[in-house]
């Protein structure tokens, strides 16, 4: 664990090694501190902006347009629809993709700034495609005449 020094009384104490700001009190002078790893600030000082934060009204980057993290239901629909190709579990993944696609599409329509409509639509398309295919395969196998079945 890193050791930090209180900026008020110069007292040294150990803190957990994390990447997030933690609220701590100095064991000596009881001053409110914000601690992150070996970095320490007084509790009243404003925190520096996170590298992940964006000022209001700023343009979305390529990654935010490509992966709409603001609409998790659309992402779930998209990936479940892609993985519905897996035999045996594909039909279940397809049904889940259809459910999440509906939720993601509703969310994208209510919050257009969050994006994700395309992922939801693709997830719904894949879900319908795989449900139809898996049902067709099931019936083709179930009602086919096989040379391995008795007379």
C-alpha cells in the first residue's frame, strides 16, 4: 500500500492502491482528504476532470459512435444475436436478443442522444433470422426419414 502525506500536518499514513478517488480523514489532524494511490488532495479542492469525461456539448468520438455504451440493451441484443449461431443454445440466445433488441430500440427512440438504434435493429434482425433457422432445422431433423431409424 502506498504511503501518502497529509498536506496540512505532514502526517504520513498508508492508503489502498486504487485508481479512484477515496474520501479519507487524516489520522492526525482529521482533515478531509481525497486520496488516489499515492496522490492526495484536500477535500475542498475540485478534482481534475477524468480522462473519460467529456464537456457538455462536445462531439462524440469514433468509439462512442461505433460502440453505443449509453444503450446497453442494444449492445446485448447485438452480441446475443451474433452468438445465436451456436448450436443448442442459439434458440435461447435468439429469444434473449429479440427481448433486448426491443428494449434497446425503445430506449434509443426515447433518448436519441444515447445512440444504439442500429445495434438494436441488427440484433432484432439476427434474432428473427436465427429463430426461424433453428425452428426450421428442428422440424427438418424431427420429421426427416433417416436410414438409422427402424422400419
